[in-house]
């Protein structure tokens, strides 16, 4: 398709919103927000304010099950009654603070897991990350059909890039004094969350289970999906993307509720499993092990309770996947 939407001024952007039914109480402040934040970024927050059209769609048969009707909705240009520009700004500010809190916790989780991985593998070999025999066979030996490389090879390439471009004094010192490769407890300090979580995902079951067990998760393969999901969460936050009602692409697996009781409300709820609250709950779970004296959990709970008053638009914490009794369970 040819893109035909024209450039319009900030004042015209406000006029367009008003024409579609949005209430703009303070025009000067709205102009200031558009100039600082941008129409397109804010539109991700007021998208939920738009009216919806519903149509019935006939689903095909699955085995012996009869055909079913499903209502599909499409966002229309007009806004729901009572939608205000300030509602969108309030959601934007709430989301910004949410991301900052998440990043605070993920920094601690990333550093703690680096230590766990380097300590566990380093006991086997100071340069364990180079030895494919110390990793799961699929990670070490299974070759990609297109590249001809194993995931271990690909990981080593990324790792070498991180070492090569690092300006850290400890890297320079170790290169100068001992040469390459760097011992794993040194090298781990240049890993980002993705590099760390990928290596954990490639570890053998025994080592995975050992580390996961420190966090109350008996199955290391489940724990590996937690780290992949948290890496996704970290990327969303680091790139300042909208989080509060985002569909989570990298969804984690959950242990049985008999092992970790807080997962119970998420087990039968596809919507909750696809929203960010479950990742916040995983973050909370890990923080209780990493730093139980931290005020992070209380600060996150307090922030969630400041969710903007947009109930008139059908929006609440349930849209983030929060169970009805989340506060008591937190």
C-alpha cells in the first residue's frame, strides 16, 4: 500500500482528536505533551479508548467438535464517551514508572544469575563456556539448517563480540596479564541479559536444576523459559516500549501450583498468561530470593495501586493480567 497520511501540525493533531470525540480540557498542556512525547507514542495508550465494532466469525470444525461463533472486534476512529487526553497521559506516566521499577529489579536478577551460572560452570572448568561437552547436546551439537552452526557456536560469536568491544578496565587487565580466553567468572561481567539467558538455556539439566532450585523451582527447563521471558521484558523496558497492556510474545512455562502456589490463578487463564503481570509476579518471586530485604516488592505494589482511574473506559489492572485478589497474594 502507498502511505498517504499527510504531515499535520501539533494543533491539527489535537483538532483531529477532538473531532473523534476525545475531551481535551487543557489545550496548552496537550500541545506540550505532543511536542515532548509525540502523537504516535501516545496513540498506543489511547488506542484502548477507541470504540469497537463487533462481528460474528464462524470457526471451523476441530475433530468432532461443532462449529462455533466468535466475536471479533476492530478499533474504530471515534473514542468512547468520557475519554480524555489526560487519561492517555496518565497511563503513559504510569507505564513509564512501571518500566523503571522493572528495570531496577531486572538489574539485580541479571547480576545474580551471572554469578550463579559462572560459579556453577566454573566449578567444572574455568573456561567451561568454550567446552561443548559441558552443555546440552541440542545446544552444543545440533546444527542450524541455514547457517550450519550450532547455537553454542552462535553464542560464542556473540560472546566474542562483547569481549572485543568492551572498554572495561578488568577486561583490558586480564587480556594483558593472562591473555584470552577469559575465565568464566571474569567473562560473565560483559554478558547482557540475552547472552546470559541463552547460555543458561543451553546448559545441561543437572546444572540448570541446581541453579533453578536456589529459587524454589525444581525444573531447570521451566526456569530457562522464565529467563527468556524476562529478557523479553527487559528489552521492552530498555527500548521505552509500552508495557502495561502488551501481549507477551515470549511466554514462560509455569511449574505446578503445588510447587509454587501463586501460579494457580494463571493456569486456566490464557489472557493473564499473555500479559505482563505474570512477568511482574515472576520478578517478585526471584527478588524474594535474591534480596528479601529489598523494598522493591512494596514499591511495585504501591505503584500498581496508583493505576489511573480509567474504569469509565473499561480499563483496570485486569487488563495487565492481574488476578482479582492480586493484592492479597502479592
